[in-house]
C-alpha cells in the first residue's frame, strides 16, 4: 500500500475532516465506524452536518459531544432499546448546541446518495407523497412532472458529502477495499463524497471478495486506516459479534448529561486512537 493511502487514524481524520464539513458515517447494523467517530470527537470538530440513514449510537455520541450543527437522516433510535437521549436533548433543549433536522424516508435518502454517486443533481421517486416528510426536508425535496407521462413525482436533492467514513473488513496494499455481510449505502456514500476514509479490520496482500461483497477501488478512497475492532460495539462479519449489552447500557449512560460527559471523558477523550 502506498504511503498516500495508509494513514494512522488520527492523521487521516485531521487531514480529511474539517469544521463545518458535511460528513457521512455509514454502516448498517454492522461495520459502523465508531473508532473514526471517536477520533472526530477527540479532535474537537464543530458545526458538522452529519448524514446517515440510521443515526444510532454513533451519532448520539457525536451530537452529545457538540460536533453537530445539522442532521440529515431517515430514522433515529437505539436499535431494540429506545430513544437517543443526546439527540433528543439537542433537539428539545439545544444542549450542547441546537440541532437542525432534515428528515427523509430510507428510500428517499438512499436515492439521494445514489444521485450523488452518479453525478446527478437529484433523484426521482414516488415516495414522500402523503408522509408529511416533505415538510421536514427544507429545500431538499420538490415535486416534478415527468416529461414523458405527465406524472407528478418527487425529486430529492443529491447528497454529496465532503467526507464519507466507513468501516470494512479488508484493504489490500494498494488501497482497494472489500466489505461483506449486511451492507447499507457505504458504497454509494463513498462514491458520492469528495473525500473518503475507510477503517479496516485487516490489511491483506490480496483481496479475495466472496459472493455479495462490495469492492471499492483505491481511486475512490482517500485514506485507509488499520483499526481492528473499529466498529465496536457494532460488529464486523467474520471478525466480531455485536455487543448487545453495550446498546442496553447506553440508554442509562446517555439519559444524563453528567453521566454522558463522564463516559466521553473516560472512554473517548482519554483514549489514544488504536
């Protein structure tokens, strides 16, 4: 792998993520890039627009740490447990800072990523009608008329993050990346973004992707960081299991500002990146 592709995590975040950026940290159920998010918190990034289909614990932590100004999302919660209390505190009470919201359906935000990855200004779908979500998206959703049929359709503005961050199982020494198992919109997020960071479980001599694997070529990846376990408490298929107990504990940790702040101090700010 070239020295331009492989970076220590702290260096990669410092180089790629700036205050005010639009940042997407994607991963669905597993391969959620918690270690990279913690490094963003450690480096004190502020005024970020965070984009994610399912802003679960990883964005609860970023929001509670004061990194976020705006959230673009399609569902929010602690999976199988309940609410995101730092997210709710920011929305309801402006702590630690007010949080602007742009809410989509899963289909709408997925199509917005696809449009961004395709170099198109917007995507077209039949969604949003009757959902009320079009009133929660600002100028990101509009009604258009099909020039062929006259049908009224919904256009959703493309998502083009400044930075996309994902976790994967493998990168080879040329900077090509492979991920497998349950995948979400990691590929689309990376292809839509101007810059990208991939944390990986392992650097291998040769990629051997199995059936259903997603392969990202080195030319779409700005930096790779070797971070085994970098998706904990989520999991990496073939490498680790989901830490269900942590998701349950997070409910109590995040309910209190004081308890949350103490947890961030001990488990994030005081920890050196792996």
